[in-house]
C-alpha cells in the first residue's frame, strides 16, 4: 500500500477553489435522493428501486435485501475486479433513512432540496444522501476502470433507529460468501478519517402498576414513581462516568454517557398511574464493555421489581433492548485508515461521539473507517445543509479511490 504520507492522489482541501463545485451529476443525484421522504418510520423502497434502476442501466446487478415485513430494503451491488473476483475489495456504505422533521422550524420544504449560498439544503443532505449522490454520479468513472479489486456499494435501512438494516445486510453477504476487505462509511466527517466512535445501546423500560383513584393511593401502585426511580438511577450512572471515568481524551465527550429521551405514562392527575414507559440510551467509549453498564441497570431493576411486587404481585417492571450498535475501535489492521488518509489528503485519525454502522462492519471482520462529506453539526437539525465544496471533496476522494484500484492504468500514465 502507498504510504499515507506520500499519497499518489489526494483530495484538494475544501477551501481550495478547485474543490468548490461538485459535478452536475453528483449534485443532481444528491438532490434527487433528498426528494424521497425516507424518514425511518416510512418505507425506503421508492428510493431503493430508483438506485437499483440506475445501477441496472449501467450494467451493474443490484441485490435487494428486504426487511422481514417487506416494507423496507437494503441494496448491495458490486463492480467485479478485472479477473471477475467479487469478494475482498472496497465497500462504500451509506444508509437511506433520515430523522424526522416534526416540530422543527424549516425555512423551506425539507424534501424539496434548495441551493442557497453554496449550500444544499434539505433533510438528509449531510446525513447522508450527498455521499450516496456522489457515488451514483461517478458510476461511469468506476466502470471505466480495470479494477484490481472489486468495488462494492451498500445502502441500508433503519440506521437511525438502531442499525437494523446493516445486520440483515451482513447476514446476506455472509450467505453469499462476499467479504469486503475494507469499508468506508460515508457519514459526515468533513472528509477526515475517523477510526473510532462510541457504541449506542437503546432500551425501553416498561412499568405496569395498578390504577386507583388518587384519594386511595394505598390501593394502587404508581408506575410513574417507579419509572422515576429507574430514571434517577440511570442518571446516577451517567454522573458516575462523568466524574470518575473511565476516560478517553480522544473524544470531545471523553466518557460514557446516558440519556433518557422519551417518557410516556399516566391517564389523569387524579388517577394512580397504571403504565409508564421510557426509552433511554447509553454510549460507551471504546474499551468499556456495554455489558457492564447493562448489568448494573438490570440489577437495579430487579431490586425495584421485588419492591413493586411487594405492593402488588400483578405489578411489574421490565427492560427490553431496542437497538444495539457496537462502537468502532481504533484497534485492527488499520489498512482502511491508511487508505482513507491517502485518498483524502488528511493525515489525521479522529473520533466522533455519534454511532454508525461502522462498528457492525468491523465486528464482521471488515476493516472499516468513517469518512464522508459534511459536518454532523448540521445533521438532524432544522434547515440541514451541506456545503457544495464538501460534495466536491467527496467526489475527489472517490475519484482517487477509483485510480487507486486501477494500479496498472496509473503506472501507464506518463
């Protein structure tokens, strides 16, 4: 492999005027993909079939991998190496779903992309449809090369709600005997290579109490009160990690965090609450086993379960997993990192606090880094946008990858 300090082809800096304008094809595809409302609660099938049609038009065979209920799908495709090989090689991976826009103050229709002041606005522009648009715009470039290794494309569903699609996709690839050597996950990193991120563990706690009139509290069991005690315990774990660690100073938030994001319960102020549910997550730094945190919470809930059932044996409290996204570790072969540094022109190794599908790919034995256009500061927000120069930088990265995978052609150049 070419040394990361002597890149054969590097991406221009994003403040370089030569990087300011993306190709017409890449920009058009980014706009087209944004126009599909693929909020995670919706189907992504229209977008998936749109991409599949484009691949087919270029002679690439798409593999559509549906979800269990058939309402969503992953898509996988490969440009084989010149010797016909379809395993090994490099995989470019992105998700198709986006987060909701509900309650956000948008200045334009989130699913009608607009260009203003050298920015492309719309839901999913930075997270992460511009990356996919750049790939689709460069299909002719990829196909014009005699590739030394196969080039794979992967698009998944439900990344934003637990990375469920990636799990299904990896099972399909294993069944087909396809194992990429390297993966680039194009989440927004400003085209700077990211070698580590935290895990994300999502759970729902459901408390079943006993309803009663509020004037007779002794005859009921208040589910909200037990939920509140659970929430307070989770907060205490978060405080313990914030104060005592363990710490990893490569992260902007250098410790494991926890957050209760949704609470629902009760029927009326004069009624002892019969039900209360809450959803929470925690995010561990690499090197801390999520099972340790889970065990602490389970032990606390077991104690509460004994107490609530002392009040009434019909009452209960349960915790159910909603999604498990492993962290991305900087340990491993590091060939993906070195190649990303070479192609991007950024000799850095960074971390992010958000979770991605990269940890799942790494766990499946694929050497993976995160590197994509845009900045997550704009992701999930009202008036989400991506700088046009970032799309151009992504295209340059992909063009450099295409050249890297064509060493014979590169050698033949004067």
